[in-house]
C-alpha cells in the first residue's frame, strides 16, 4: 500500500548531503478506500443482524424481510470480511507503512535507505562506491510503473520511490538527474 513520490530534497550547504523523504501509505486515496470499505462492511453486517433479529437496524430498505439462511448469513460473512479488511487498511494508514527517507552522505560515503514496515523500521546502508547508476523505469499500460532505483554492483536494483500512484514524468526525470549529478553516476533508462 505504499506509493512513489519524493518530498522536497534537503541539501546541506557544502553539497555533501542529500536527503529525500518518501511518502508512505498515509495518502488521501488510501483513506478514502478505507472509509468506503468500512461503511460497506458496517452496512452488510447490520443487514445481516437485521435479518437475524427480524428488526430494521438500517434506515434504508426493509432488511428484516431477508431470510436469515442463506441471505442474512452470507451478508454477515461479507460484512465481517469487509470489516477485517478495513481494520487492516486503517492499521496500514496509522503506521504509515512505506514512509521513510533516502539519505546520501558523501562525507561518510554511505547511502542510507530507510522505510517504515509493520513491525520495525527497515534500514539499509549502501556504500556510495557500489552505486553504478541511477535507473529510471517507465512502463505505461494497465499496470503503469514510474520509479527511480539504484543500480548496484553485485546486487539487485534498490528502489528509491514509493509504489502505487505514478509520479509525473517530468518530476521523475528531474529527481533522477539531480540524484545522478549528486552521486556522479550516469542516469539510465532513457
């Protein structure tokens, strides 16, 4: 549930440090989805209870007329599933899974990629000398992908941007070029 976008980069006066914030799952689209799933789950669950107790618990429709088995029971299961899903969504939003920062420090010679996970903060340190290039991936279609990643020596690519909503192409290019200039490595993917 995490997505891709950089916050404003912070750069020190001596050009030795570049820090970029990465947005996590605390986004408007995730909040709206959690609200819709919660309301739907409560509605289905109350419809099931209306059928079981033979009384209308919702102001819309005449739900007490539903037969408990199978209609009321199935609606209760749908409501329970939606409420469990909404609890997961609200937990992900509250924790802000995927939020973090990318810190490139020329003074110490390290890049620190930090992300918030469910149970702990994930912290990855990469020596700057192992960074071969900044890679830009752009794929359009049904499942579009626009992301920046580091091409590393002897390791898999390390993604730098969030997953989900694609970033504006001009912003992605600008952030990639700025990072590549800062690190003194080529920008790949064009």
